[in-house]
C-alpha cells in the first residue's frame, strides 16, 4: 500500500477548511466533515480510514458534490476561497 507521511503525526496531503479553522488529514475526518467518503485514488486497493488522504481522490469527490476548492502545493482549500491563493491563481 502507498501510504506516506512527511514526518511523524503529519500527513502528506490535507484539506484546509476556512484558511486553517480546521485541517482534515484522514479519510475518516473527511467523511465526518463532508458526510461522504472520497473514492480510492488510482494505485491504491482500498481506503484505510485513519491513514493519509493521498490514498483518496478528494478533488473528484469535491467536484462531484459541487464543493468549490483551490489547491496549493498539494493541499486542498475549502471555504473562504477569495482569501486563498491557489496553484491556478
């Protein structure tokens, strides 16, 4: 399984809510916040709920549920997007 962490207790991909009000680091936290589980990312067999989000296709899940977001340096930002500079800006 391809599960990566940058350093102890810090996941490699996160979803940042409202410029840091909340940081979602695991599929379990993603489901608790948004109410749905993202699909498994290509290259992974299944989603382990307490590992990092790199095993999930969070962008696809957010797009399919009409949740606007921006991406910057691998992290996904949701909410307060007018105050976030993303990779596409």
